[in-house]
C-alpha cells in the first residue's frame, strides 16, 4: 500500500508523553516508567518516558471499565538491547494494526530507536506498550520478533490471528470446513454474521444456484460459472492433491481505524462493544475471502486478547493520558493544594467533557472568592460605606482580573474533545499539530474560579484557597483569623424530607407574629439568637447596617452554595451517574449542572426568602429606625404571609417585591455580626440551623425547582420577543 507521512492534530503533547527516554551509563541503560491499567478483567502496561500521577477515578471507554492500578508510574531500568526490542515490538505491532507494512517487511517509515532516546526530537507520541501483567514479558516480546525477523513459526491455534507465507500479511479466520461441509452451511454463516443480508444476495455474488454441493467442491470445480474475484483467485490456486483435511476461509485483518466502525466518538460508545465479545480483529465484515489448508496456516505470535485491547483502546488511552498529564502538571504547579481528581474536573471545559467539567466547581469557587474578598475588604475600616466596598470587590472578581491571575499559572487545560481517530501510527514518522484551542477571558476566569472551588473542598478550609491566591498574585491581604478559619458545613441527616415545604410545617407550630411590637430591646433578640453580639445595635440600625450587610451577603451566599453543592454532589453527581449519562441511560437533566445550583441559590437567597425568614423570626420588631411607611409595608405583607399556605416551594420567592428590601438586608447584617464574634462555628450554629431544613428540601427537590425556573425564564423570553 502507498505510504504517506502521518499528520495528527491532537494539540499540545505533555512531556510525559512526548519527552525522550532517559539513558545513562554511556547509553547502556534506559529509564522507563510503567503505567499499569486494569481493563475489565485484563491487565495492560503502557510505557512512558516520564512519570504519571493518576487520580483514583476509573473511567469507561467503549464499554470497558478502566482503572489505573497505581497512583503513580513504576520505574524500571532496562538495558539498551531490551529497550530496542521493545521499540521493535511496537513498530511491528502497530504497523500491522495500521497496515503500514509491505507484504514482506515492516514499513520504511518506521521510526528508529534513536528517535525515542535522543533529545530535541520533534513532538511525537512516545508511549510504548508491552505484553505482560505484573511486568514486561520479554519472552513474549522475543517470540514476536523471532516470528517477524527469523520466520520462526507457530502452528495455527483457534482464536488467533493468522498468516500464510508472510508474517507481515495478517488474516482472521472466517470459516472452518472440511471436504464434507455443505455450501449452504457457509452461506447461512455469512447471513448469521451479517456479512450478507439474505441468501439471494449471496447467490448473486457467488454466481451459484446449486446449494446442495459441498464447499470444497465449489472451490475445486472448474465447471461452475465464474464467481466473484476472490473466489476465482482461490480456484486458480486450489490444490486438490493436498493432504489437508481441514480448510479455512480467511479475511484480511481489518485496519485499526475500522474498530468501533459505528461508534459515537463523543461519548466513546460503540454498539458492537455493548456485548461481552466487544470489537475484535477476529471479526470483519469484508466480503473478500482467501483460502488456506491447515498446513499452510500459522498463528500470529501475540494473543488476540492483547491485540484486541490495543486495537480497541490504545488511541483513546493516548487521549486520556494527555488528560492525565495536563491534570498532573497543574496539580504539581499548584503544590498539591487540591485533590488531583478535582483538578481534573476544574480544568475540563464542557467542550471536552460534557458530564464532568469546571462548571459546578466554578460556581462554588465564585462564592469562595466573593466571600474572601468581601472579608478582606471589610477588614479595612477606612472603607466605610457599602458602595465603595462593592466597587472594590467588583474589581477583584471581574473576568479581567481573574483571567490575568489565571495566566500566571501557565497551565494547559482540556478545552476540546480529541477525536481518538486523529491519533496516527506513532511508530512511523509523525508530524504533530501542537496548536490548542484558545480560551476566552471568561473561560479563563471560570477555570480560575473552579480551581478555587477545588482547593476549598479538599478539606473545606480557606487556607488552601489563600495559598492559591498567593501562588497567582491575586492580591489577597486578609489577616483577621476568625474570617479565614473553620468551615461552613452543616451536618445533615440522611433522612429524606417529607416533601412538605418547611415553612408550612413551621407555621403550624409557630405562626407569624399576630401583633408586631416595634423597637423591642435587643437583649430579647440576643436571647432568640442564643448569643451576645457587641455590634448588634449597628446591625439592626437602618442608617448603620450597610457595611455589615455587605459582609453578610457574601457569608450567606457561601454558606448556601457550599452546602447545596456538597449535598447535591452526593445525590446527583456520582461517577456512575456521569457514565450512565454518557451512555444515554440517564437523562442529562438528571445530572447536577450549574443551572441547578444557581436555582437553588436564588431560591434561598433572594429577598423573598430572606425577607420572609426575617419577618417570621421577628427581626422587624428589633430594627432600629424603621420609618412608619416601612412599618406599614411590613404589616401589609405580614397579613398576606399569615394567610399563605406555602404549599409550593416557589410561593415564598413571589414575595420578593412585596417585602421591603431592608428585611433581607437585616437578615444578612446579623449574619455578619455573628461571624465577627464567633466565626464560622457561630454562623453554622445559628444560621446553619435556620437554613438546614430549607437546604434539605431544595436539594431533594432540585429537579422540580430547576424545571420551574427554566419555565419561568422561557416565559420571560417569550414576553420580551
């Protein structure tokens, strides 16, 4: 076949994949890194020139569950002679699978051993594979080389690839027969294996009407009408003097790119791999056939299970190892301040991984950054009004600032899905297109936020996020200890919510206040809260609370987002659910998405909810400086709230415009008061308990809440148009 230069467009190749192999002791020894994978019930070894670090997550490709056996590559030193044999093994194997070999020898474009060990070579995939389970089986490597180079033959055994006169031209066995096998048996086999659809089609191709003759006679007879070309070629060479009793119809082994012929490459799903047999080089739909007697047939010296494994998964594993390497490089660049599994998620764009990408972590990270910057700015007593605080915070959390600090990382992300068929035969000379898709400023900012989220949930502590800020010169200067220690996690039980909106149940126990008494003593309010607060007067005074409200807004947003994210992941974001979604076994809308987190956030943080909570718990009775007009508005809405049954979750949010905004502000400013004196422990103890039943309700009803908000948004768009 005509040989052409391979060009592959798979983007930047990380050094773990493209570096040269290190030699020492004057070139007599070579350092290898062995990467072990468990693929269903088989083991696979891939050799890399540099160390890999893996997450403990398994992944699925073409119905095979794949798990890195170790968290890091295993070092092995081999002699240069052994390394040459490994390279030769790979050249011969992959040139067989890509059909780059000529009929009698391996490809002239095959790479040299020096191209793997000499520095300053062009970027190429330098991953090698070897047979073996717990280590390299050099005996099998040598048997393979002996077959190719020394023509040492092994007799045919069932369930193997075969060759006849040359080990460089491979076949799979289509059908075995003897001198008594009827032609109709072979034709039925062709239909059963979907090579032909019906008998009449076969008869037309084979130019035969008499189906009662034997298959042996069909090939031996010179009197039958001319048949298809491959049959005529068999008849010309047919030797009826042979002593063979068993005969084999063969097909030329299919090209590696014919694996997963009907695959959905986006989700790495293949209908032929849905069964236990999976795609195999032993099966081909080719209608061209060859004939061999038993004595002419020799076994390919590598087990078909191993060859199939490479054919089915090697190109895809290269793409996955690029993913692993990029994740590892970010992980190391960040000095291991986040779990590698979460880094993998944080640097994956939706275009690369629709089911598991940065979007959910980005929303969490956005809330982390908002809280930390708000707390830092609040520490500066010279910033004495909410408007100035907000404008300074905006400068720190804009896409421009976040993308600028992101660029300091100099990281590579997974920003596009690599089609595995773009991976060419890396054992021949390959030109690699190293250009990656460029990220927009917003994508860079989103990934920065996602990495912050990944840092936070390692231990649910702020210290790792602050380390990341310092690493990227974010400009963080917060020092007040209680703002940046402790965590915001609420302890939830696994008991399912009864399905009734919590406020409906709470109203039955204690209704809204019937007769409001304004300007009550703050001592009584402190009794309700269960703690003394030195700045409560400031928090409850209309003219003074704005600065505290600025901090409280960020505190409550983070409290809600962090807890909803953690609980939602438990129920709607498991690895099994992600895979089921890829395979179409789970509707994509049933997998956690940022839209769900956003609707949960607005359900619990809009003025309707916070204002209602403030009124239910009597905040208005302790507010200082409420004007009569505001009091009248409060009494009017209280009358409506007393009558409201709260049978549906969305009813509370419909009061957003009716409740004076000051009530939501007071709800937030008191949270800041608690934070200043008691830290996150106090916030969780008081506000966490107040929010707990509502967070549980929202998490357990997230689908219906999300669908409701989607419908509302669609109706708004229709009205606008």
